[in-house]
C-alpha cells in the first residue's frame, strides 16, 4: 500500500483518497481549532499560497483527541478555518490520529517517520515534554502523535521524508519543502 491508497472524507463528506495528490509535495497535519498551536494555520496557509503553484499541497486533518480541542461540527471547523485564518488548503473530516482507532494514514505516517523527541532548540520543548510525561505518559511513549499540529512532509514519490512536532513552526519547514519542490 502507498500513501495514495488511503481512503478518507473531506469536510463536505466527499469520499476520496490521496491519489489526486500524486506527484506533489505534501504537508499532512493534524489540526485543532482551540489549541495553543492553532495559530499555525496562518503559517500553513502562507506556505500553501507561496508554493502551491510549484507543487505543494497542505492537507489538514482536524482531530479532537488532544484535550478535546476540536469540538465543533465539520461545518463549524470549516467556517472557523476560513474566517479566522483564511484557510483554502484541503481539510478532511475529523480523524483519530493515534491509538487503536487511528486512521490507517496516520498509522502509516508514524511508522515511516518515528518520534525523535522534541528539538531542544525550541523554547517550548522542555515544557511540552514535561507536560506529556506528567499528564499523559502513555502519549509520551512510542511513535504515536503527541499533540495537535504534528506535521509530516511527503515527497513527490509518496515517501514520508520528515516529521515535525507541534513546537516546530511551519515556517521552519520551508527549506525542506523548497528542496523537494
């Protein structure tokens, strides 16, 4: 199975897979509307606008697994993203991204891009690690997604080439994205 075979639904309920994105560079991210990392929507949108014509697609997967920070309906999520952040990149239905009910796409992503810890050069690294170890120790263990706004970078051939934890700003991915374009 390749990354292009996974089935999912867009926010409007349309069934699809990732095959329409074959040959493009992808940023796949689990999102939430009420998270401290939610402002990353703006940077994701900026990257999308800047590099879309060169073959970049940003794909957002709202998720309510981390502190219930995506409680709204699909319509509410869509409206929030458009009104608050001008999001025009594709959004999909709320998706579980970790645990036994994780969507197969996210199982695939985390198998191909394992958790390497939080980069200590980021100010929030120690705080995020301490929070998870104290409050959600089962989230800390293993390669599962740790929190909202974990980003995966996929090359034009469908290979998962990078994983960026929530503390990494989308702008910090730009040089890696440019290399793949």
